[in-house]
């Protein structure tokens, strides 16, 4: 029996010049939000605090076998809301630190999040630079699972730090979220859109 193999050459990528295939376009689906997320997300996203870019998505990959690498930069004390994904995710902290409950993940360390497992983290006082690895190009859905009390703490944190985030992330401005609207799914599966007020990030 002959097994077909894919021949690929060396591929160089960077934040300014990523390498992606057609499958990268289908990878992310609109997140599933409850009413608490719908109310809190416009201010949360408008506050900034993060930058990201897909560095690599195997152009020769398949839905079930496609190596992906995403780069993220988080501002100081950035708090990611509790959520889950429909695929496994592997994270490596390149600089700074993350706090997951009572665990501190420092530079040179990482963590694995299995599919459907809820998680949240907060960046340390110097922020964090993270690499996220995924092994599939199947459409990845996320579900926000933060409580109303949790959203209140997250927004209070964002209001306290957003002016500092603007300064910290200036070198990465081109990779910061810049959309004026974002699509999401209700728990019932209805597709909707919500506006993001970008002026909140101004110092």
C-alpha cells in the first residue's frame, strides 16, 4: 500500500508576514455569548489590552491535521474572561507571567487546555507574551462563561488599566483589535452583531 505524502519546503514567518492557507479563513466561528457577555463585551473590547496575530497556518494542512501558531501580547494585569473552545489549545509563555487561579505560569512555562474545558487567566504586572498552538483547522467555536460578578471585576480592572494599556501596546498597535462591530451567537444559535466603541482606548 502506498501512502501519499505532502512535500513542503521551509517556510519563514513573522508578525509582519504570516504564512496561512485557505483553511485559516474558516477556523474561528462567532463566539457564543449570554446576556451578561453581550452587555459587558463592548466596553471590554473597547478598553483594549491585547494584541494578536496568526503567525502560521499550514498551507498544506487538512481540517484534522493543520498546525497553527498564534502570537498574543497582553497588557499589565489584563484579565481574560472565563471561556471555553471546541478544540484543544496549547500555550507557552514567552515573557511575563500569567495567573490561573492560584497557579503562576512564568516565562518558559506553559499549559494545556483540553477541548470544552473552561479557563481564565490574568496577566502579571508586566503583561505577558504568549504563543498559542492548535493542531486542527476545523472551525473553532468559543463560549463565554463568565458570571455577572466576574464581568463586573473584569470591567473595573479594564477601567483602571486601559490608559496604561494604550501606552504599553503602542509598539503592537497594528495587531490590536480595531473592529467597530463584532458578530456573536446567542445561546439559541441566533447570529447577531454588536458595536464596539473604539474611543475608549484613547488616553
